[in-house]
């Protein structure tokens, strides 16, 4: 039985309505896609503190063969020689966060400790530029916990270059219940560290890069009127280093 004109018009109206709804949905999807593309583009365009190649030159991304459960989330992969490799983008993010955390404290409120010889030079340079008191080679027992000592002083933050080798300072900070900022390699445990800066804490090159960036950011954020030397002062032979292929 042939359709009446009224029925035909109704079908056409329904088809137009369906088509219009589809167009609206497609338009919304396109709008969401455009927003997402904008967000992704923005993320891609966000610059790292230094070029990724510079991070690779410094070996900041190379961990150890041991990976603790605490540090697993920072690891990207293992190399063929079983060395862990840090996620370089994550290192950059955590360095920014570490600098932001550090800058909440005035120089006289911080003590930085580095027993490992590879970090002595850069920690002393960091101390000289920022005015933050440092302890290299040996950390004096009780200096933060025994008021009877002539050398006793109070701080609000202890910054350790390795929670293991600098464990005496870490334990003192725990005892007096103040926060701890720590550079943590893949073999470190972080249960006592308030703020983690992940990265290679065994290499002079890597520690040089870390302290170069922390110095720059701390001076900038605290508005300290001093000139930060170029990275060549923090990493010996920087200009001759070549990033791994």
C-alpha cells in the first residue's frame, strides 16, 4: 500500500532529525579532538630544563643494576648490560619539583650533605653560590642533634646526595623530625625521604648536572643576586662529552 503524503513527510522529517543529531555528535567529537590535540601540542612544546641530549651527556639517566620497589616507577627500561635507565622526561619533572621544594627554605635553613667523593666539588660550588651550608667528606656526628656541641646548629631541611652513604645525616634529620630532600638512584630506598630527586647519584657528571640545575633554579626562585657559572664549571670536560647513541 503506497504511503500517504503525510507519512512521507514524517519520514523525511525523522531522517532530517537523525542527520542533524549525527552532525551535532560529529561536531562535538571534532571539538574534543581539537582540544586534545591542543593539549598534546602544548605538552610537546614544553621545554625541558636542558636539551634531552645534555641529560644523556651527563649520564643522569643511568641507574644501577639493582632496582628497589621504591624506585621502579622512575625506570624506563634496562639496557643490554642490565643497567637501569631512568625516564628522562620524568627526571626533568622531578628536578623542577625538587628545586621548587628546596626554594621554600632560606639558605640558612638548609644543610646539604655529600659523603661521596664524586659530588664534593659541585656541592661545595653549590654551597658557595647559594649560601647553603654543606658537609662533604665527613658529616660531624651530633651537629644537628646535640645542643651541647659548640658546632651545633639548627636547620629546617636536610638535603642528602644519597640516602645510603649519607645515612647519618638522614638519621639525624629523622630524629629531630625535619624533612629530607634526597637524590635517589635506582638502588635507593626512599621511605625516609620527604622529597625525591631521582637520578644517577654515583657519577661526577650526573651530580654536576643536577647541582647546576638546582643552583640555577634556587637562585632564580629565591631572587638571590649572584651570577651562576656555566655548566662547564659544574661538569669537568663538558664540552668534550658526547651523548650516547
